């Protein structure tokens, strides 16, 4: 009999019904929707199995649940999965996934993620390349804990396994039209059916637009767009499914998407003492006014950005999956080949204010891209007592990054203000009379006569205006530098995963993977427009024989103080980078694996325990990073490893209609790759130890009430960094700005993460009606990699909902929906604004775990990228 691939929908194995209710729209019921726990199928071990037979924590999200929840990309699905967070920062190309409090910040393309993304069997090496409209989905599986044996080297925290809908030999057509607030409008259409007796096809296209979530104060300009974080993209996916005989299938997929949007501005959440500087330079409202005592300012979606934030993302690729059954061996050979090309370009306001200080131009000199070829080959079979799988994987990847900074018209004046509390006479500042009297934050400003730090509380102006100085450091407006990086990565791996059925009730699973990897980095760092002259003069001034060349007025024959040297020799103005060539390469090997034991005393329960070793590859930090004023000699950072232990029970109760799973986990990461923003650059530092311990609990109940399904989940996580000192870091000089980490709770690691959902659907007067709610509650957590207190996010709950009504045969369905129904105000990521104060002073206090750098005189302005506001609208679905 011909083997025809059909869709097997599954439901979420996530969530003990607890506190929050959320969204999961009441789309029309599918004829193959699951009605018992046995219908929940996963491919967590690269073969179709019942969820309750797999000794892994897996949350599966079915087609119905995803459609009801309005899930179109990876960020949308986090509301359905406890212990999962997905954030984006400077652009939609910087997307980070974390599971159980572990994951890699995504602002640096040199880092691969700790959470792997696999779409239709093809591994995506960066989270951002999986961020986009996923089209028609069969299901999504979230595998928690290291999955390196079967899914590869960069899955030390987990895997998001996405399966899209296959072509069908039954003709079908679907379309939807959506409209909502913020001017949202979009639609999609798909068609599937037979082309010949052996060939079926499927075509999906979608287009969506939406106004921005932020209002923008334009300040000095030249930006003209008064909104940000809008949406404008289109996507298409075509597939062919060939069944040449009863024992083989070939699936070809080609997809392409393009986004042209504005993203991402940040808003001020705490305004520091540099606010009068910004207002003095900006023609508009340059920055929000501070509250008394420089506390947290009220929540607002008004951003300050004088420079535009355009972004363009293109993603496309082709994959070919071939399966060949060997009946005589009860085995299958699977080959998956792919080529993918992803690229991203952007412009950006780097200071996040209305003053024209620093920016990135949208001229092709800011962005990165990934082109990858992959090949996986698996040979799997089964006998009465043995399920076996062996395979190999190879990939060739080319990654490039272009990076540049440009000085705005206000940079020179801003640098002078920071150094001397005065505006150069040649500039005067656009509105010098607007600068009001204020006092100096300790150690931030430099006085020219005598040349040195001004004590805290020193008055900086008289009669309401700071007098302009006659001279100051000169930074020419325009492009400051332009850097290019190219990385080549080649990976080869051999793996095996086998289950021995020792008895009818007791199984042992053994997995092993050997990985070889080679990376090569070539780069060129280049200053432009004689940029770096001021720093060069200050560096020369350190030599007593050259102190007559200092660029700072009133400093002849005086060594340049450290504070001034630091400001003049920032990475973008340091002449030591000029025409600097970078060439590095390395080879690495790793042996990872897993062992699992499972026992089924009866049909209702399975107990299991497991150990897994995960590995995340080493790499290169593609950025200007320096220690003091000296560029780091190497951009290399070492590999990350994890040892994970789990003990769990999976139970199937109430005549196989109730799923209840509970798992204890204990994970220890070594050399955890922390990518953190230190105010002037992103750096990667290997944290000696990160432990995450806790409990995952999942529930699904197909209730006796027809059409009513309840599901939910809870993740309790205790994620903490180990104690360490400066000497334990690869670069001890970074310890001051990471001094809050030793013994601290990891960022994005809420102690409790709870999801729950309810969906109900039934026939009423010849129509089909339903509703759904689901939501997610998380306790407080810190959103900054350095754990600064002003980056904390309080506990919050996001709730989504959907009501639907349509024809009994699903020919049409009308849905009314809302995302973030309660309009919860929360922060995705908090960060310290560049050049606008400092969070750490040089005052130190000895601690048991090392040295703590005092924050008592924190002068930083803090910004944040916000979560989405409440959105609502209506969707009309048509189906044939």
C-alpha cells in the first residue's frame, strides 16, 4: 500500500493548569485533532513516537493550538511554553531563545545559540534566521535540556523543532484575511493537491503590514518617521512531494521571505545626570526628564531617536528530504540536504536620544549574513528488542559582518561636555541657553584647570548657562570607522542513538556524537577621516617628552588622566584599530552523548532517568573589544559544555485522556558564553559555571465535555552563577562590570514560569462556535546580562484570547482575537545607554567571593526594548 504522508496534529504537552489563562483561538476543529493522549506524536528522537514513550521533556504545540494562539513566529510561541523566553533587541535580526534560564544573547553574530532551531529537519545556526512567518504548521516541539546527540553541537540548552504542513494528495485551498489595531492588515493563501498520481504540491504565500508600536520624538533629525517597530513583509513557501513507489518519498521545499521595517528604538526607563547635556544639544525634547532622585520614570512608549532605524531582512533556501524504506531490514535511509542564505542590513541611532551623537548609516556598511550548506544522512531500523540509528552530518557555513559607526553633528560638543563641562565656542551647541544648572556626578566630568576629576556635587554652571570653552577635542562628523569580518566554519559529525528493550517494561537508550569543527576568521578594522587623532594625542601625552601635543585645552605638560583617556580612546575613536588586520583559526573536537533508562510498570506510568553531555562550539567575537585602551589581541572565545541529569515520571490517566508529566532537572554549564554589552561594545566572556536546577510539569486533559480541552505547565528554575573572581575569567579586566554575577541568579531566569490554556468548541444551531484563552505568568527576573538592578522586570502575566464562529463544514470561520489582552506593560531587555553615565565606580568593597564594585553613585541612564502592547482584531478564514 502506498505510504502517503498525512498530517498528525498534536497538542501541547505543556502546562499544569495553574494561575494564568492565555490565548489559543478557537479555530475550526480539524477532523484529525487529537482526542486522547495516544494521539500526541513527536519526533524528538528522529523517529515518530508517542510523547509518553520518549524519556525527554518535550512540549508539543499542535496546529490547532498554534492557530488559536496566533503563532506566526518563534517569539509568539513562548506564551505556550513554560520556561521558554524569546527576546529581540537592536533589531528583529537579534533574537535570543532561552530555556530554563540558559541561552546565548543574540546581538553578536559570532555566537551560535545555546538553543537550536530546526525547521523541517534543517538546522538553523542562528536564532534570528528562524524568526519570521513560519507559514502553515503541523506542530512545534520544544525539547528541553541538551540535545547534542541527535540535533548537533549547538543545542546545549534545548531545541525548537518546527514541522510545517506537507503537500497532500487531497485537493485543498485555504485563505485568511486579518485586520487589527495599529493599522494591521494582512492575509495568506495556500493551495495543495495532486499534480500526478505520484506527485503532490503545496504553495503558501502571505503578506502583512502594521504601524509601529512606538511614538518617536525626532530631536535634531534628519529622521522623519515618527513611528517605530512597524511590520511590513511578505513570504512564500513552495513544496513538492514525490512518492515514486511504495517504499520511498522525496520532499522538496523552497522558501523566501523579505522584511522592510523600522526597528528598533529604545525608551528611557531611568534618566541620569547627563540629561541636561542631551537637552542642550537637541532641538526637540532630547530625552525624558528625570524623576526626583533619578528613580524609575513612568512607563512610556515614546522613544527619542533623531536617526532612522530601517532594517531589511532576506531569508531564502532550498531543502531536499529523501526517505527510502528497506522492508527486508525493517529500516529506513533518510537524507536531508539544504542550502540557505540569510542577510540583514540596518541603520540605527546608537545613543537612543534626540541629540545627534552616534549612529549607524543604512548604506550597506552595517549588517551581517549567513550562507550555509548542510547534509545529514541517517540509517535507522527496529527489531523486537532493538531500535537503532546511525548517521552523519556535515555543514559548510560562511558568515560575514559589516560594522561601522558615524559621528553626528553633536558628538564633538557632547565629548567636550563630558570632559570639561563646556560647549566648544566653535559649536556653541544648537541651543546653549537651554542648558540648566546641575551638579556633577562623582568621577564623571573632568575640569581643565586644574586638570582632573571634579568632586561630587560641584556646581557646573552659573547664571543658568555653562560658558563655552575656546577649544576642545575635534571629532569630524561622518563615518568614524568601517570594519569587515568573514568567518568560515566547517563541521563534520558522526552520531548514533539506540534503544535496547531489555524487557517489555525496561529500556536503555544510549547516544553518542563525535564532532569535528574548523573555523577561520579574517577581518579588517579601519578608521576613516583621520579619526583617532584626539586619542593619539592623548596617548602621546602620556610620555613626558610629548606632553606639548595634548588635544585637551589647559593640559600641556600634564599627563592625561585615566577618565579623559577612556573617553578619547573609545573603540570607535582609537587609532590602534586603524588598518588592523585580523586572521585567526582553530580546530576543535568533542565527544558528547546521553544515557537514559525508562521503566513502565503498567500502561499508565513511565519512570525515567537520564544523563546528557552537551557541547556548544567555540567562536569569534566580531566586534571592537579593548582592555583599557589596548585592543584585545584575539577575538576567540572557548567552547561551552553542560552536564545534565533528569529524573521524571510520565503518566497517562483517566482512560488515556489525561497527561500529567513531572521532571526534575539539574544542569551545570561550564565556560558559559555570556555575551554582554559593556557600554561601548559587546564582549563575550566565559563564565566558569552556571547551574540550573528545578522542575518541569506538564498537563493535558481531554475532558469528558465534548470539545473542551485544558492544558498547562509549570517550570520552577533555580539558575545561578557559581562564585568566581577576576582571575577565573579569560580577561580579568572585565570583572568590574560583571562583579554582580558571582552567586547571582542568571538573567531571564524567573523562579516560576506558568502557562495554562482552555479551549472549547461545539456545534450551535448549525454553526460551529468556540473560544479559547491562554496565558503565561512569570515571576520577577533581571533582563540584563550584568544583573544591574535597574534592569529588573517585575512579575507579570500576559493573556491572549480568541472567539470564533463559522460553518459546520469549516468553509468559513470568523475569529475575534486579542494578544496581551490586559495590556501588560513589561520590558524585553534593559540596557545602559552609551556614554550616558556609569553604573560602577572605582570604589571597591572586598567580598567573600572577590571584589564588589560600588554602585552607590550609579549615574547611568537606562533604556529598554519593550514587550508588545495589546493588539486586537478580526480574522476571516476560508477553506475548501
